[in-house]
C-alpha cells in the first residue's frame, strides 16, 4: 500500500474509507484557544469542535497552545501536518476506525512566544479558552481546598512575561478589559471536582496578587464578568505508540507522525454558562446542563478512582496493563466491589443516568484490550490522584458510617508503590511531584506506614480520623505481610476470585 504523509495538500489522496474534514479549513476561524494540547484534548474537545465546523459553524476552530517544554515534540509533528492528525478509535473486536480531525487551525508554544499566546487569547474573535493542565495545575491545598501559591506561579508573578496557564489567562483578560473587549469564557476540562469554581478561585487569586503590586482592580473585574462553567469529560485515551503509527500506515496508508488513539465511548457534560458568545455544542452531542456536579462525581468517583484501585494494587501484584488486571477475576471482583459498595452510595441522583448500567459499561471499558493503558501511567502523580479521586469517597463514607476497605487498601497500595521497589525487589520509576517530600516519610514504610499520612496537602484532617487511621494501618499491614494479591483476597473474603 502506498503511504501518504498527512497534510492539507494530501487529504484527497487518502483512502475513501478514512473520514476527513468536510469543510474549508482555510475559511474557518479560531474562536477557541486551548491551553495544554495533548492526547486527551485531541481525542475529546477537538473532536466536538471538528463536528461543529463540519456543520457549518466556521467560527469555532481551535488555536492550540503548548504550555510545557515537553509539548514541543507533539507541536512540531502537528505543525508539519498543518495541524491535522488522525483519531483512531479502537474497538474491543480489534478493529480500528480512523478519522482525520481538522479543528486545530493554529499551534503556538509558550516557550517560543508567550506574547503570541496572550494576543490569541485577547483577540476579539476568541470567545472560549479551554484547558487541560492536569489535576496538579490549579495551585490548590488539598486539605483545605483553598488557593496555595506554588513555585511556578510565584516565578510567573515575578517574570516579565507569563508562562503558566493562569499567568497567560490573567494577562489576556487584562488586555481585553483595557481594550473594551468582552471577556472570554474559561472552561476547565481536567478531572477535578468543581473544576469551574476551582479555575475561578485560582485565576482570581493570581490576579489579586498582581493587583497588590500594581494597584489595579482586575481581580474584581474577572470575578464579576468572567464565566467559569464546570465540565465533565470522558474518553479513555492511551499514549500513542509506534505500533499505533505502524498499524495506521499499514491499514490505511496514512503516515501520521502523532495520531491519537481512543475508545469509541465519548462524553462531555458542560454547564450552560458563558461570558459572551456560546458555541452550539448541543448540536454535536455535548450535554449542556444547569449543574454538572452529579455527572462530575460519577466520573471522578467511579472511573478515575476505579483506575486508581486497579492500578496500584494491580502493579504490585505483577500486572502491567489495565486489561491484564481486568482479565484477573480477583481484581474484577475488587473493582466491582469498590464501585458498587463504596463509590456508588456516595453519589447523588444523576439525571438520565442508570448507575448500575454505567458501572457495567465501565467494567467493559476497563477490560477493552484495544485501548488498555499502562498501569505505570495511571500510577503517575499518585499522591495527587489519590487525594483527588479516592479520598473524597473515603471522607464521604466516614461521614455516612459506610464501608471503606477497598478505598483504604488502595491508599496503602499507593504508599507501598511510592516506596520505589516492587514486591520482587525490582525498582519502580515513581513519577510524583511530591516525591521529594514523600521519600523520607516512606523510607521506613514497613516499620512506620503511618508516617506518610503527614502529607497535609494530601490527607489533611484524615490523618487524625481514628477510623481511617486504624483502617489504613490494617491495610498497610496486609500489603506488607501478604503482598498486594494476598491483601486483595483477604479483603474480599473466602469467595474472592469466583466468576461473577
């Protein structure tokens, strides 16, 4: 098969079965700036805006911004392809469904030109700024939920030009206010509870710190005029591999330097609150709602926390991929018990959602070998993910007097994983922004497993909760004495591992 490098001029040469942009990209305009272009943005938000462009809404293309130095490789690949890339949906049967996405009209890197990024956001044609900056990008003290000035933002405040997402947002909104341009809407697409309110809190705090130096009142203007709708986003998107690139070329003839692979499932729930122009996202499958909170909790406490349950324990037990864990009946039972007995009872009613059906679909999604991700990736930044996804379930169940055994066992497995050595004595490449502070607390984990509870920005007052502390020490003892698999079997009881 002839292999065709992907770019605008070669679209007509692609095989007929490959879907491609059905609109004039040259005539489209950028109404969205996205901060943090990566795999998930390209498999999710960019797909919805591609659909809008295809329906004739030509003002809703995207300017994609790389905020981190690590974004350069992806951006260079996309620029060489005129912003085009292939979304490859992977079905459980093993079949792939490729489609070229064209909504990324322009690509910028903060490291190259922060002024150009601010100018793009300040342009009157920009009505929406979306962002995926990860759970740790909001400068929040997990124990209090309040703003906490971190080193990156502190450096940004002292710098001549902003380099962080919130520094860029502040600069762009100041320019829009000074120019008399209506503010854009800011939409967080990260897996964080109350992500709209959290984004507002951080941005107003950063602006207020700047105001204290300049005597300005930008923070009050932002608080009064900028909309920060919360959102819930969902699509499993593994890291793209060389095998993915090779298979795409072999089966379709597309030479794509950086395709993105994903599961067929796709969901975006967004609060219907906008500062200025509103994209007609409901036309392309986005659920626009008055309150995203119930949907948000379902995703965070079932999918995201479920990933933490299976990943830390599964890795210690010798598995390395999500589908491997979900092929193990013992771990299927563990995840199912967590979802049914610990997470689901903490959820409010969710309009139009059958939680039992959602749980069954979720187990199937986890088991899909075609989009299986590495456990190491799910374990990365574990302290942040445990604090964000798992501990809220623990707190709610403590308040209710409900079960916490699986969630607390997950916390103990995270701490054991973070020691950096697996059960066979092999090193673990722990990736965690808190590692320097965690390491001294974990050095003698077997003798003093409770030391890590001293991470106040992770555990807060949970460290002083008698029931939690007792449950954690018991779980840590099980993991130390029986290993992860033995600890799981112990928690599940004599019938563990039976087919369900």
